[in-house]
């Protein structure tokens, strides 16, 4: 499979702590996107990072991309109970026409 | 704020019955996706439309699944006959244009249970 794989599968932290989740992939990519999914709902786009970018920020979110290691990380700083959700990376490869392949996600629980 | 609409939100059906899901993308979005998400897994692309044309249906089980987007706007995904293994969340998403650089906007999904 060419999909990204998230690590860890599950993460539990206290409110105010930082949460880091990782995504690894196997072949060269065009870009990588992170999505959030609250329980039983649709996915919400968080950040897109292109293959020629190394780091992007959006509010409390920081995404890094290391193409030499074929990996990306999502850092959520000062986590809140509302950040409790599943987080998915979606990778897009050079040969496809808009298709993004999703990993199986990291389930984050933030305890108040 | 514009949203992707899906109906029904929940559907329970018996195996061998037919079932259909409807999706209305954000107005003006040319690209529409149908995904299947099994509990505990990520979404798996079933079919991608660009306007009314199918761009990718390589993972669509064509012996039982069909999808159409006749006027390039809303779309219907059908399963006939349904099997127990089809129990999953069916997600619809849209994006302004074809291309992986565009974020996808997801609807709330249809939770299908086949008994």
C-alpha cells in the first residue's frame, strides 16, 4: 500500500500539553495534508504542506515534512479538550490526478 | 458557510436489499469524491468525478456499486445487493477543482448498517 501510516494509533494527554503525531509514507509525494475527524462526523481539513516545504503553521498547529525520511509530523500545542478527535494524513503522489490516500489515523484524547 | 450535504445520515438495511446515498457538494465545486470508511480505518476512495465524468473508480466494486453525477452537480451512490461487509460510513467530499493541491470539503457522512 502507498498510503501514509500514522503513529501512534492512539494518544492520551492532559489539557495544556502538546500532542505530536507522525505520518510515514513509502514513495515520493506531491503534497501531504492533515485532516481532523470528530467522532462519527466528516473530516475537516487542517493543513496542506507541499513537497518543497519543510514546515507550516496554522494557529496552534505545526506541521513538518522531511522528504528524506518520508515522514511528516503534526504538533498541536497547548491542547484543549475540544482537540479530542482522530487525525489523518493524506498523501498525494506524482502520478495521480487529485487522488489523496488516507492513513488509518491517530486517535487523540485530551483529558480536561 | 457552504457545506456538503448528505442524506440519509443513518441507514439500516437487510442484506441483499438495495440502498442509495445522496450527496450535494458545495456550489461550484467541480470535483466530487465518494469514500468508504470502515470503523477504525481511514477513508478509502471509491469514486472521483470531475463534473459529470468519472476520473477514478478503480476501487469501486462495480458488480454491486454504482455512482452517477448526471448534471455535474449532486451525486448518488447505490449498492445493490448490499452485503454484511458493506457496513461502514460513506463520506462524500468536494473540491473546487481537480488536483491534489485543493483541500477536500467533507459532508457529515451516511452510516450504513447491513443486517
